[in-house]
């Protein structure tokens, strides 16, 4: 069973020290949440050393986003210049839909000025003063939701495949498609189960160009 996380912590490489402090504070020894960040991932640490990100690693990063309940974008003066953080945020918005912005110091204003899309998340932004209560509330809500946007979209496609299988009279294919239902997958995820049922998270076939890796 693959480990699930509650928080995906997206940060600029320049904010690494602050991100480590946040991961400790929000983690099991602090607020009690399971936190994922790139500096905890051997595959991404190696990519950072080499200075490259390829298709396989971008798919790995997407898979990790899908294994997290919520996505937290650490907004700072440095994050405004990050090339990969917007990609992560866009992926999270479409994949899990639970995007939150942590205002790191006074950098929020500069970040939102340079990256206007961050203003879209003002209603789901928080800071040091309310982090404990805010995270507890949004994670509890995420756990109560059986599906996310990517699963709902995949469920529609799955329904179309089931309809075509029914038209062909292929009952075995109907059963196969039903067993892979993203809605069943979402319910399992909400209950804290992994992929024992044989379902799997929807995986995009979109590839990303090879480029320098710097969060």
C-alpha cells in the first residue's frame, strides 16, 4: 500500500529553509499531519543535484500530488520567480482541486503582483497566525469528500466506456470498467485505503519537456 499524505508542500528552492521549518511544524511532531515535500523524496533530490527534470520525474511528481489531500503553495517573494511552482499549482488545481496558499511573510503581496493567478486563491489563503486551525479544518473537510475533480472527470469518461461496452454486448468489459471506477477509488481514498482493490489513480498521458529542475 502506497503511503498517502495530507499536505503537498510546494515551495521555491530559495525558500528551502522556511519550507523545512513548515514541514516540521505541520508534521507528526507538530500539528500532526503527514506532509510531503520534494526535499523528502530521493528521486527529486537526485533530480535537483543533476539539474534536470524529465518525463518520468514529472509523472512521479504528479502521482505524488494525487496522493495528497490538499496542496499548499508557499507564496513568497521567491516563489514569484519559480518556474515549476505554477506547473505544480496548475496540476494540483485540476487533479485534486484543493489548492491553498500559505502567505510566507510579506512576500505574498509581491508574489500576487507578479503572479496574478494567486489572487484566485485569496479565499483559501492562510498565514502563521491561523495555520493550525486552518489546516485542521480543510484536511478534515478533504477527508469527508469521496472524490476530487480528476476522479469526477475520469468517472464521466469511464461511464462513456461502459456505455460503449454495453452497446457491444461485452459484459466482461462492462465488469472490468466498473471495477476500475474512479468513484470507487475516491471512496477508498476517503476511507484511508490505498489500491488494494485493484483500482488506480487516473494517470495523464501528457508528457512534459525535459528542462532544468528547480522548484
